[in-house]
């Protein structure tokens, strides 16, 4: 009986060693993808704010870029200065023209890649990526 109890402890230890990295990966993934979604929302709103300024007469591309960067900074994005902002005015849009603002942002996961490598060595899950958002608004 004593030997059987010791074998069960060993089995429980092995089950725990297999399960903990998987539970950690799921927990970190939920956190990281929530952060990525929040970043994408800030990018979308920044592009929309930039397009809103771009359609108005008298605003330069520098002012549109400044508006987008200010929104990114206000959204607590640490790499706001490295975001690439592309402004295209007078895009054909039916019978009228429009302005398009596109924002590319380098997003980096905090801990997803190291945790994914615990589960599977050499994993590319959680590598840095470039997020993109674009907004198109009719010129006034």
C-alpha cells in the first residue's frame, strides 16, 4: 500500500509538470491578445481622427500626422513615434473624392513568445508583428 501511494505522487507530479506550461500559455495568451486588441482599437481610432482632420480644408499632412501621433500617445502606445503614417488625399470615392489615412504600428508581445517556447521549443508564436489600420472619409 505504501508503494502504491508513492507511485500516485509521482504520477501527480508528472501530470502537474505537463499541465502547468499549458495553463500558463493559455493565461498569457488571453492577456496578450487582449492587449493586442486594445492596441488595434487605438490604431483604428487614430486613423479615423487623422482622416477626419485630412478631409478639412487648410490642414497640412504634418498636422494630420501630428493628430495621429498625439492620439497614439494618448492611447498609451509606447512606440507612437515609430508608427508609420500614410496620408492619401483625393482618392476617388464614387462621384466625390476622399482622404485615406493608414497607420502601421510595430506591436510586440510581452511574454507570449517565451512562454510558447516553454511548451514547444522553436515556436514562433508571439513574434513581433506590424498592425495596420486605415480610415477613408469623404472630402468636404
